[in-house]
C-alpha cells in the first residue's frame, strides 16, 4: 500500500499539536492536546500522542500503513526514550520517526533551508542547520538544571520572588508576588502544597503574569531581565560565528523579543514556520522511500504466505498495543522469581489507572443496562477465549450475589460451554456463529450486548455486535486496543489501554485483569442502581449455602444493629429474604405488606424505609 498521508506531531511541556495531510489533494486537518514531554511524564506523553494520532487518522479514515509520521517531542532526542515510545506505539505506520522538538523546530523555521533557531517554550533549546545540512544543538538539558530562557525557568524565578517575600516580609509584597499567590492559592500552606506537585508546565503558566507586570512592577522586571539574559546567551551560543539571522519561535518568542538588547535583537526574527511545519516536512521527506520499502517487504513475505488474509491479520497484530513488546520486560528471562513477580506487579498497577480514564463510557454502559432491566431486558456478554470466560464468570456470580434469575445476566463464549475448559479451534473466526448464539437465546431489542475482545478484532464478537445493532439493541464494546475494529460496531466503546503485556501477546494478564474489573463495575453498578443494595450491603444476597446463610444474618445485623438471634428470627419469618427482613426490623411492617411497599418503590430498600417512616 502506497504512502498517501503524512502526519506531523509537535509535542511540548504545555501543549501538543498534530496535523495530517493528504499528499494528493493537499487537504489538512489539525488537532490539539495536552502536554507530552517524554522526560517529565513518559506515560502521559505516550497517551497524548497516541490519542492525537488516532484522532487524525479517524478524521481522514486512513490506514496506518498509508501514513508517514514524525513526532517531534520534548525528550525525543534521548535515544532510549525515543525507542521506548516506538516500542509501545499501538499502531504500525509506513514510517515513524521520533525526534526532539528542536529538530522539528529547525526544519520548520526556514522550510528545511540552513538556519539558526532558538525555541522558547516551556523549555528552551538552540539549533543550527549549517550549509552542509549538518545539525547542531545547544542547551535543552531539561528543567530545572537546564532550559534557561524557557517558561518553566521564568515561572520558577517568579515563584522564588514570592518565597523571598514570605521569608523577608512574612507576606507577599510586590504585585508579582500577590499575583503569583492568587494563581497558586490563598495561603502559605497552599504554596507549600503546590510546590510539592509543581511540574514544568505549572511553573510555565506563570509567564503571562510576569510579562503583564514587567513594565509596572520592579520584581517582575527583575525576573524578565534574568530571563532575557539567559535567552541572549543561548542565542549567541547557537549563532556562533554565523552571520545569519536567528529565528525565534515558541510561545515566549514574541514577548521576549522586545526585551532583547538592540545588538542582539537586530539579527533575531520571529519564525514564519513552526515545529509542526518541520515535523510535516520531515514526514514528507521520509515518505519518499516508503513505497519501495512496502513493495520489497511484500515481495519477501510472498514466499511465506499464500493467503492474502494472512497479510491482513499480521498487519492487524502488528498495530495492536496488546501485541506489542514491552520495553520494560525485554530481559525478564534473565530475572529471578522475585524480580519477575515485582515486574508483573509493577505492570498490574497500570490497570486501574487505565480504567479510570474510561469511567465515562462505563457509566454510559451502566445506564443502558439499568434501563434494560427496567423493561425486562437482559445483559448479555459475548466473547472468545479468555474474554468469553471472563464474561461467563461475571454472569454466573450475579444470581447468588443479587438474587436475580440466571437468565438476567448471560455469558456466551465462542464454541459453546465446552470452550470454557478447552479451546475450540476456529470458533472465534466465525461471525455467523456469534449471530447463531444470540438467536439461540432469543436475544432481542430490549437486551444489552457487551462484546468483549482484548484484541478488538474477533470476528465472532463483531458478527454478534452487528446483529444486535440490526435489531435495535444497545451495544457495548470492551477492548484494550485504541481505535480497534469492534469500537466501530458498538454504540458505546470502552477501551482501557493497559499497554503491552509482560509476556508479549499474553492478554490474559493486564488486558484480562482490566476486562474483569470493567465487567465487575458494570454489573455491580447496574445492580446498585436497580435497588440491590442498602447502603453498601448486599441486601438481595441469596442464602443458598451455609456460608451465605451466615452472611445473610450478618448483613441484617449490620443494617439494623440487632443481635444474631433477632436477625435470624426475622430471616426465618421472611423466608430468608434479607431486604424484607431489614424492612421488617427497621419499620415493624409485616412481610406481606413489606413486599408490596418494596414493589411500589422499585425494590429500593432505603426508599421503602423512608416511605414507612414518614
């Protein structure tokens, strides 16, 4: 497949910009995201960059193998950081370069012609492209030891003025100190708390305050003068013996230019190009060799595969984050048992953080399930392999936990029940089998279908989602690969991105854990919203064995503050219906009337107690 698109990404400590361009039509589309410094916060930077890439590809509905990408990002000049980002990238592009933002700034400032550049953003860096097209870089060592002339250092100096006022005067004295305090909080304690978590981006947010006050406040002018001297030193170092102009770019370029000394200002100009332009120029340059590479790769591969679908599946696997190699476990085969377990535990910590970012779509799924339950609909899970087993596990736990009929929450697995214990070859590759399984349980438009597939590409699941949508049922997808295929076939897409597994492709680990947690959340929240709890007690538990019999007694005791004997007697009187027993003890209502009250209040015990006590 030819390279038809280029994507440039400019990532910095405060904002990240992305642009996609159709090489034939010239049509462009841009998006903006949060900070993406590989040095300051690698994981957040990765997620920001991936999100921007997916947004851009979705806008033009293009495939990864059609795109040449250059990501210029703070910290991208550090080899191991750039390699790590490439390793964890969930998408395999025709071409992908990760470099520092100084390089993209250098190429964007003068449209890839020789130039000297000083970038002044959250950080700072100088770069020069000489007549022989050799690249030279200066500064850019990172905050706080380096990046003098950058926004983080300027903000740091402004905060230092505030701290000096507290030390010397006991309160903010200058207008600068007062404005900085107002930005941070209200008290000295607020300042201390802010400093504990302050990032370069947070310091850089002080820059507008400083420049706004520079002409009226001596303290602000002092900070700007210090900033200007640092910028001038970087400009002179970058220019060296060259007589060419120095292009200033970045968010602080324009406010800084007016404060430079006349001798330096005379050879400094503001950039007409941007780092994003430079990333796109480099992406276009890299795209020139892509077609021959694709042709060669296909030619070499053709000796190994005869079925075109093999190419498609291989490309899909290459583009999945769950199938990527984890750069932090490349040497796991050399570790002892404790080291292996520590590494696994470190990776597992990422799971709840990934789910936290999916609360909104999970909430939408819960609301859909609650509405389905109200009209007699069901929650149906469907999946293959581990995904299918996890759905079944969650479904079978619901009847004893919430006293619901076994058919209210259903789990289906590719290959049928025998696949629970042993894999059924080829079952997940048949979309019609998913449709047949739904028809077998008389799936209808009142039901909600949750399609589970860590890979996000399982045909069995996709077929079932399409069928469910075709009859008007609500559909939910649960995968661990952003932009996966099943997301396109569902009304609600839930995708906790947990990253590559400890063992490459072993999605029963982090991906499976994430799926289990999400399924727990869906059923538990749906049951709570359907009146299955009182406070945080499982008041609809079914006392089907001795352990649950004792649990029922304990729940009644906890809800009513009575002793075990009283709780058991109430349970016997209500045929061990925990909710009814609690209502009886708290209000004195007899069981036959209590049942009617609960029905009138849709099964909600708290409402029923309130209704009888008013």
